[in-house]
C-alpha cells in the first residue's frame, strides 16, 4: 500500500475542531499512541471489511506535511484490512466512528516496511513517528458501496442520454441509430475499396466531446491512424462505423459511451459516460 496509492489525498493542513482536547496521547495494548479530538458517543466503530472514507493529513515528527487530502481535493477511500503489525494505522482506524477525529502516532520505520514496502526516506528520522490526523466521514459495507455506485452510474447515464438527445436536435441529426446506438452520418461518399473485418485500414480522424472540445486528432498530428478492423483494437463504435465506409468516404460517427469508453472514461480527457463525436476519413484498405 504505497503512501501515494493508499492516500489519493489533502490541499492545506487539516483543521480538526477540538471537542475532546486531551493534552496527552493514550496508548493501546499493542503500543499505538492516539489522541481523540472529537469522539461521537455511541457511534458504530469501523471493522475489518468495511469501506471507509476519511480526510487525512500525514506529517513527519517535525510537522512537515507529507500528504493532505484537502490539497488533492478528495478524501481517502479504502477497504479496511487486518492489521499488518501491532500498533499500525489499521488498529487506529478501528477505534473510530463516523464524525470522529483523531491523531495517531505511527512508527515511520514500521510503516514504510509494511505499507510502503520501501526503505524509509532519508529526510524522515530513524525511529521517529509519523502523525496521521484523521477525520472519519463514512463507513459502508460492500453492498452499500455497490448500491451507491450503481445509483451514481444510473444518474450519469441518464445525464448522458439527455445531453446526446440535445446534441442530435441542435445539429439536426436525422439518421436513425444502429442497434448498438451508433449514429453514422456520411458526409462524403467514397468510390474505393470497402472496409472489411480483418483488413488493415488507414484513417484520419478528429475526436470531440459533445461540447465540441477536441481531445485527439490525427489530422492535427499529420499522421493517419492504422489498425486492423474488427479485432477489438479500437472502441466498438469505431469497429462498427469504419466497417460502413469505403475508401475516400468521410463520415461523422456519433458514439454513445456504451460502445466507447463506458463508465471508465479515458486518459483524463474523456469523462465517464461520455458520448463522443468522430469526424473520420477512410484513406486506405489493405
């Protein structure tokens, strides 16, 4: 569990509102030092297998910030695992309930050996403690997390459908979609060889989101793209659309996310559940 991996993490030091301000740290039987600032009475505590969401700032013993979830703009979300050694952070998180805030002192050498799986950085003193300041935001079972993600996916899919219909109306697209949902709009009829599955094809293209933002263009690069048709080397909408073309033809492919990048998105430039527009020209089939 790399520290960068373990903490997709904060932008400024975390401010913990003191509500149970103990001046001294307490110690568990396993040697974990902890101090609560707010502890919700009667709150259900975290257990192995729970998915938990929390804000976090990790610091050296000199209070230099290593990671801060507010800086990164999103909290940490992990599945709580069994402790890897006595007195680790997993033990500390199991002391918490939703709304609790606490600081845990974790031996730096042990943390890097067991969780980072790399030597302790030289700028962190041997034998020193790392400070983990945690505010627990959410506890979910696997079923609850799955239900939440399904609901979010359905909402995003509905938004995609609405946006696509508005685009089609605004651009006066009259063609009917294929059974997969592809809209194929031929803008120039070609007279050359037909593209067929298993053949190598060469194309020029410009890809855009529905708002017109270009995310990729072989035309701008001055380098046509070559691939083997029908073998899954490209998104499904491309395999289907290019197969409807002949050399010399041009077309606009309007591709819903279900036959593009689905819920994943791509490359940080194509969001999840994004319908795509490709202006394509078939240059060669061989």
